[in-house]
């Protein structure tokens, strides 16, 4: 099965850039009710996923919410680049399922590493539920 069947395209996904500040990231995540957001460089290459945990650690390390620091500091200062590795558009379903077990969404990139969208955990679970029901005659 093709991973692209499940993809939510980049045009429908909110993301931030490596040049974004901590405050910009926090505001975008709060506005969209996200707990994590993809981070891209200026060329559209996927760099990592910023999580609310990264933001919590940033503010706890400072001891308080420092709006001036958050307006100044780049998200790259707090980004854990190893948290959510992307899959390629031609990944297998096994690879997709392994990744979606650990994360709410899986970033998808093309052969050049450019971000093309995400696959949501709920979409995979819905597909698997329908498959299970069709195999077992359940509804």
C-alpha cells in the first residue's frame, strides 16, 4: 500500500521555519491547538518536530516566562532534531506503522528531503479499524 494514500499535504499543514522564534512557535502552536509542529528550513527541507515539551523545558530552564528572550531565541536552540524522523514518500506500511506508534503524526519527505506533508496517527488507526471490521464482518 502506498503511504501517499494517507498523506495530509504540506498545503494543509501548519509548520514553522528554522528562523522562527520561540514565541512565534508558541503562538502558532497555541492558536492551532498543536502539541507538536514540523520545522522546515528556507528550502522546505524537513529539519525536525518542535514539541510542547521542548517549549516547557525552555521556559522551565529560564525559571519563568521571559517574553523578551522568547522573542529573541530561535526554535533551533531548543529543537530536538532526533525526536521524529521522517519517512520517504515510498516507505512501506510497516515503516509507517512503526513510526506512527510513537508519534501523533509522521512527517513525509520526498527524495531530496523536502517536506511534502504528514500522516496522522488517527488516519492509520481508522484505516486499520475498517480493515479489521471488513475481515471479521463487524461494524
